[in-house]
């Protein structure tokens, strides 16, 4: 029986164009005590692979479907959210190809915006483009491409993300020329001024929002994350002196957010703000989907009572107003809740996505991605041959194992069990050793590495206390780390 909690119409197959499998395969495999989880993962994995367009027709660039399935195209916002699921399925070359195609469309005549959609040949998709002054423009889009370029690099370790001249120019012009062109008050954050996304730049992914946000909550969150990502890309390029300037810009955005965005009267963060040329400010406190989702998914919201209040509002507003929600916004929910240690809610929303069987590529790709990054807490760092894990299983799943995870040149197995107190990692292949940061919820003075006590490091990550050790896993080697059962580990439902 489906446990889908999306609006009924969203659980139906409503478009006639079907994406049939064209030979795309992946060795990624999941096993678990929960047959439900195994079946749901396998369905979404197969569906995600069926959207791959590479080689389907002569002239198609390496790519996958990312947008409505009656539009033969891929979209900026969609690939930014699908790319990590794609990387897990072995589609890192597709990610690079699509990013490069979009990067090449960002020109000065377009005010440094990239186009909103391209067809599978990598050409302009006419539905969303009329001319260089009338095409879909949403401020967060190019910034998120920079942000997620670093995520793609961390999964693949592909040096082209650092050396390709089209991409490196796109990073530079986006984080400098684009922001400067659209930053009205010099605070380092680009602003939009239009409700109609064809008339001019919109300051949020939340299209046609009330009054039109100058800066939506998603915009400021993505800007902060993009500054940090660009700094890390620059450091990876060996440009540490340049990176510091963008770390400082990120810090300034965070300071502005912490100072100005909390709405004490509403016990919530603002959905958006508009700052006029003469300094007047309008704050928006009505609830609006992505403007809140991204404040959580990017980790900008302050952990504790403030982030909790916002996450409560996300959850409660959906339950009260589900029929008014677009399906894209649901695909951010698991990440939002897992990020702040709300494992029960993360699992609830992950099940909703997996169960929907909705014929929209973002659904299946994010389902695959959130099993790894959400439920299993996997963080990649392929360029440095590193991986981190944090089990987030709930009572419905006794154990789960994800095998053949592609991490650069590594093939990795991760298994969680015993109520998140036991994790195993196997370095399946390659000649390079893997450095594993084994994280566990709660405060532990020691952790047992293959039965041998090792002093644990303790820290808070987004308000969640975790204990960890670093373990070297040689090629073809397996290691297991366990934690003692402790009481008082916080868990919000």
C-alpha cells in the first residue's frame, strides 16, 4: 500500500510522454531489513535511469531529462537538484556536459544570466526563450549552478570542473559580474524586481510570489552557499589568496541574514525582503514554499529554536495546505529535515517522494540522492579520497546497505545498523586508500574501530551533536566502527 502523502493529482501519471529505458545502467545497489525500502529504491533507480538521454538520438549531448516530461529539455533548477542523485548513478559525465552547456549561454547581453532550459542537443529551448530581453530569469539559478558545481566535483574528482575554460569563466562572471549587475544596494546579494519571469529578473525560485521578492529566502541562502562553494573551487584550483575574498563575502551575507531576517513577531524567518533604491525595506512574512525550503537545505537557518520554528512551519503548512503545493517544492523536504537532525520527518518526506511514482524526473533522482545523503548521511570528498557517514535510521529500518557507490575512482559500500550505532565501510576497488570519517549521533568519548577503542572527536553539526573518528580503509579492505548505546540522544519527530 502506498503511503504517498502528496496531493492525489500529483501521484497520478498525468502526462502521455513516457521516458523508456535506453540502456543506461548503474551498479549502485541497496539491501535492507525493510523490503519496502528496497522496492522503493529500486523503482526510483530504474525510473531515474530511464530519463537518461545520452545516445538516444544522433547529436544528443550527454544529458538526462530534467523538467516536465512533455518538454524534451533539461532545466537549470532541475539539474541543480538532480545532479547528486545522478552522480550516484554514475552520470557524472552527463552532469559535466549539461553544466558546460548552460555555462556557455551566460553572456553580457543576457545580463550574465544563463538560459533557463536547453534541449537534448544542447540548444536553446524555445518555450522559455524569446530573445535576449525576454526569457525566463530567476536570480538563484546561475548561483546554484556554481554551488552545485562544487558538489559535482566532490562526487567525481573530475579535474574538468576546475580547468574547463567555459566553466571557470562562468564561475567568475556569475560571482562577480552577475551579482554586481543585479545588486542594487551593494550588499553582495543580487536582487530581482519582477513578478513575471519573462519580463525581468525574479528574486526567487518561488515564481509569481506576492509582490515579487527582491531577495527571496532561497536567494539569500543560495548566494551564501555559492560564495562558499566558489571559494572552495578556487582553493581546489590552487588560488587560495582569491578564495579568501569570497569566504569574506559569504560571512557578510550570513551576518546580514542573522541580523535582519528573523521575524520575532511571527516566530519565523522572513520569506523575502525587498530593499528599494532609496533604502526602504519591505519584509514578507507570508508562507511561500521554496523561500523557506532553501534556508534549511543550505543550512543557513540558525540551529535551535529558530530553525526548529521554521521547520515546524514547513511541515505544518504542507499538512494544512497540501492541495496548493507544487510538486517541485516537496523534493526539498527530506534534505531540509535531515540537515537539522529531524530524522523521523526526513524519513516521512523521503517516503512521500519515493511512493509518489510521479512521472517527473526530479522525483526519482532526488529519491536516490536522499537515500544516500539523507538516510545514510553520506558526504563525499572524492578529490581527497575521503568519505563521511552518519546513520539516520528510524525504527522502521533495522539496517540498510548501499553498495557500489561511485566516489571518484573508488567503489564504496556503506552499511548502517543497530539503531545507528554500527557502521561498516568497504573500499571495493582501486589502488588508493580511502579516509573515512565515521560519525555517530550523540556524545561518545570513544568509538570502537574493529573492536579497538579510539578517542572520538565531538562537535555540533547544524545543532546536532555527533562523535566521530577517522579511519583509513585500504583498497579491498573493510572496516567497522561501533558506538556504545547512550541515553538522552535528542530526536525531534
